[in-house]
């Protein structure tokens, strides 16, 4: 059980990290003219998919962690959601 939980946490962490680059790119695109709506839409779609995956992993973590750790896990998951 501990190994499974560690793997889910690692997957969540990796997916959170992957979201940083496109988020920064989107912020940069919003600062230049003309705004590339096509690229921004692609980034938004990609980030939305990753966010949904992270939310699913958050739920898996909560379902598999010890009862006394649920509050901590919820707080951690709320950092990005």
C-alpha cells in the first residue's frame, strides 16, 4: 500500500511540474502583440487535461492514505487546483 501511494504521489508531482512550462509560455504569450489565440487555446486545453489528471490522482491519494493524513493531502492538492 505504501509503495502504491508513493507512486501516485510521484505521478502527481511529475504532472504538476510538467504544467509549469506551458503556464509560463501562456503568460509570456499574453504579454506580446498580437496574441496567438490558437497557441493559447492549445495550451489551455493541454493544461486542462493535466489538471483533470492531477485531480484524479489527488482523489486516488486521498482514498489510499491513512485517515490521519487526509487533511494534509487535501491541503497539498489544493495548492494547484
